[in-house]
């Protein structure tokens, strides 16, 4: 049976892409693919080291006459996101991916394709094998668990890499060069949950905020989208003036997502129920008008329900609502070096009412470490002023754009000479392994690029065949032009 990649160029890249597609390699299940890379390097007669985390580094000597060139590292991650359609029968722990060619596209049958970041793995393996290429001494770094914890890159040992220049092959749009990313950290505010009996003549209602678009808290933070937790808090403050007492509040699902929905169980004085309903309707119109362009699906509703339970103590309710109101959310600062790039932001992400505590999770991002420290400190101090305990995660470092980067300039000139136009130079307000590598190996000069992919992390993932050839020629051109 013919392979979907038969006859595609560059032949070695597609050969290896097909081979690794037969190897299960979901995040935290990389032993088999790591061993494959290590053993392939050994068969090719190359120096290879595999650490206890299953990261692999391979070294290839310079081609003839290129021994004077500084060593360069080509880097990608071994793991992939494992998602499938509901009607697809597939075991990611043992089944190979079924590749399908649709015109100019390679996809998988009902599952993620794993081009993120399998195309980097295949490309590195192809360069490892090809003896006709012109390049200086090379390192190939294959990391694990990028998608679910950055475990591999976080555990790179000192001295594991010898290069001072790194080409990260984990971007998703041909013709774009990435030169920076944000670092991130979560800051949680935690209140001890103190409850008391529902006051007499109060009736139960459910307050809902729905229909928001949400999105990635880095990539969409500058799009002006609504935050369900901030919105429901505005309504709850107004209802509190009518004697409303909160039993619980829930909103958001992930720390790296802008919350789309929120709800609160509230007890309202029966005599004020009509006024509370009218006030909620007013907020529905007011906030829909504020967000009419970005959030056309927003709805804020109040419905009567039958419920029993207890309510938060008045003092705790007041502190919590005031704190949420005071918490910043959104873009804090734009980059001075790249005009359209968000440099620093914060997201009010998740709130949960538990039996013994109320937890509010926020996430902060910045490509400048000191600015991330400052916004984290701001958020923590708001929590402290609201009598909450503060818990901060370790986070991950950012990668500050360096527009004077030598490898960036080489990449720009190479692309222009090959394709007759300037590549787009970008940074991303999200985490990349480059940020951690830069922290582990100070002074590492880095740039990130790749072929075009769409729908990554979903069964709709597609890799555009023609861009793989352009990406390959571009990469070889950079290696040839480094002196």
C-alpha cells in the first residue's frame, strides 16, 4: 500500500516523517521515539547522548572546509498532542497515525497529525543523514513533554549543549521568524470559606454569564474580549446593594484561557427580586453595548431556582467582590521594540468555591522578566489587601526580542535572497522552549521558524506540503550562510 508521503520532496524529510508517524509519542510517552532518535544517530555514526528524562542531543561534524564555523543547535520537541474525533477508533499508546494526502495538505485520519513538532524531528533526522549538505558543526536537540509541562527543556543539564546559536523549528507559518516569547506565572488568591445561614425571607437565584468567546490568555489578550469573572463580579456588586448574599461563584476552566462563562448561586430578599431581575437586565444591555463588536453572543441572566445551603459571611463577600473588582485584567504594556506585540499582561482566569476555601487563579505573562515580577507583585498585593492568602507558581521564563541578533540578520538575508521578499519578524505572547533554553544557556542567540500548519492540537491539523520544501531550503540556506 502506497504511503501518503511517497514522491514528496525533500525525500528524506518525508521518509522520516512517515517513520515517526508510526511511533506513539504523546506527551509523557516519549521513550520509544527518544530511543528511535538515539539509535538512528548511532546507526549514522554520530555522537549522541540521551539523558534520564529522554531528551536527546546528537552532534554531527562539519562538512569539509566548514570546521571553522561556530556550532549551531537545531531544536524541536518529540511529543505531540493526542486528540481524536469522537467516532475515530485510535489508541495513542500503540497505534500508528494514518497519514492522508489531500492535494497540497498532509493530515491524519481522524486524529492529530503531530506535525507539531514532528516536522522538526523529521527535518533534524534528515539533516543528520544527508552527507551532501554544507554546514558547520551541528547539534540536534530533541526535547520531551513540551506540550504538557516543558519537563524536558526544564531539566536540561549544564553542558548538555555546546552551541551558542539555536534554530528552534517549532513555529507554524512559513515566511515568519519568531524572535521572542513571554514568560509566565500563576498567582492565586485563597480565602478561607466562612459560611452562615441564609437570612430569612431570601429566595435562591442563579446568575449566569454566557456566550463569551474566551481564547488563549496570551494570543487573544489584546482582542478586547470579555472576561466572565470580571463581568459577573460587576453584577454581584450591584445585587449586593439590594441585599444579595452569595452562596457560591464559579467561572473559567484553564489558567491560560480567558474565562468564557461564570455563574453564581445567590440568595436575594424576596421583596427585591423584581428589582434585582431588572438590574441584571440593565447590566446585560450595558455590557453587551460595551462589547458589542467583540462579544455579540454575550448574555447575562438571572433565574429563580429552588436551592438550600449557606451563604458567605458578609465581610468575606465584600472583600472578595472588592478584590475581584480591583484586580487588573488585560494588556498592561505593549512592546517598544515590536509595536504590535503585547509585552506584559494579566488574566483573571478561574474562580472556584470549595467547602473550605475560595480560590481565584490569575496568570501573568511578559517577555521581560522584571516586568513579569512587577505585575505578579501587583496582583499579589491586591489579594493581600483583600485579606486573601497568596500562592504563586514557579512559572517559566520569557525570551526578550533582540532585534540586533546575528542569527536573525542571517535568517532575514537568507530568506530574501531565496524568495525575493523580507520575512515577517514576530514575537508571541505565549511560552516557547526558547525562553527556558535562553535562561539555561545565557547568551544563546536564537530564532524560531517552521513550515505552515493549521489546526494544530486538533484532529483538523494540516501540514502544507509546498511550505515544507521552502522551509527545508531556507534552513539549509541559513546553515550555509553562517560563518
